[in-house]
């Protein structure tokens, strides 16, 4: 396998040139814009701003990595695209365990590590669903967010509601990602850029849920 091998997995890409995916590439600006907004909003809750700002930085890196992938379209750029997303997921789970559940660092880290076997068990199941195979790697995440929402409903109603909204947004985002190739003949350019726009909104919202909690605005019902 060559790290410079070209990758063509999206409706919009018709050739290997740098700007073959203009919508998919430019829509990554949404991640950078939302990251900047959330960085500034996190500063409003100093000195408890660090977790939200860490997530805002990772969100910005997601935008850069995805931008690289949808321009260079190589295997190394694919890693630059996927790795920051995984880091965001794991970091958010850790912060959720720490600040929503009040777990100590070790227990929060252990709970975060459990995401790996959870994903390993569920991704093959989601891959069996018609039309979802290409997005099966993301499908366990909205399920996990929804599970956290249900579990927190009785003790942190506002956090639980925020997480429920996040799960719904991510499910909708995955839908548009899954429709990119099936809709290609009817929708020139595909729908992958909508995955970017909705994901930028989703990840910003997830940071906002944590930010509000750290600001002390969601302690009860």
C-alpha cells in the first residue's frame, strides 16, 4: 500500500486533480468557523474553559484534515481526515465521563477505552444495514450519545436534552453521508458536503452542551 495512492470515494470527484471536489473541500471551512466561535465562547467560563477549548482546537484540526483529504485525496490525507474525528470522539467521551458523571480520571479513562470494543462489536452490525456500509464506522456514535442522554435524563435534564439533539443531528448527518453515492446520478456533486456542514454544527453543539454544564447552567431539571 502506498500512502500517496489516490482515493476516489465521493460523487463529486471525477478526476484526481486538487480541486476536483470544490463543495466537499470548501465546506470544511464550516469546521474552522465553528471552532473559532466555540473557542471564544469557551473563554466566557474561565477558569473552567480548558475542556471546551481543547475540543474547539480538535474541531479546527478536523476541518484541516478533512480539507486535505478532499483536495489531495490520498491515503495519507485519509488518515489526516479520520484520525482527528476519532480523537474528538474519545476526548468528548472522557470529558462526559469526568464532568457529566463525575468520575475520577482513571475511571473516566477506562470508560473512554471501552469505546474501542464497543465500536468493534457494533460496526459490523451496522455494516449489514442496506445503504449504510460506507458510514457504518460512524453509526455507533449517535447510539452512544443517545444512551448517555437516556442515562442522564433523571439527573441532568438539560445535558440530556442537549445530547439527544446531538444524537439526532449526527444521525441526520450520517444519512446525507450515506446518500452521497446512491444520489449521485440525480444530485450532481453528491451530498457529502452536507455531512460536513451538519457535522460542524453538531460538533459545535456538543461543545456547547459541555460548555453550559461547566458554566453551571444545567445542574438539574
